[in-house]
């Protein structure tokens, strides 16, 4: 009975990951995903990225547009990185790092 209770507590603890910024937090649900599968990891990465876009869209609209765009991209990168770090799912982290790596052009 004790093992069963611990499993339930562990499963409920893994229902979402939260990344914190100066003025808020970003929650991403993943209780329905298998983060050890490629498909589950890709879906989680998409959810984190989408949540970061929504979270960062609230950046001050009084900022000069070109600066605001830079601020939003920086915020999205920071929030995505924080969420992936806090998630501690190796496959999700590996997929994210692969996307962040610069693409090399083939030479002849």
C-alpha cells in the first residue's frame, strides 16, 4: 500500500513543469506524455515553446518595436531553457540542444 501511495504522489508531482521569470510563472502540463519516447519528447518541446511564446508576448508594449522583438525572443529563449532544465528529461533536453546547435553549410 505504501508503494502505491508513493507512486501516486510521484505521478501527480510530474504533471507539470514550471519556469519562473521576474514577474510570473509559466506552467506546461505533461502528465499525458511519455518523455522517454521521441514522440513524447517532441510534443513536450512544442508545448514548452508554445507556452514561452504566450508567456513572453506580454512584454511591455511601450517599448520601441525593434527592441520589443529582441526582448520577446530573449524571453522565449530564457523561459524555454529554464523549463527544460527544470523538467530534467534527457531526451527533451537533447532535442532542444540539437535545435539550438548552429547548422553548418556543406562545402564542396
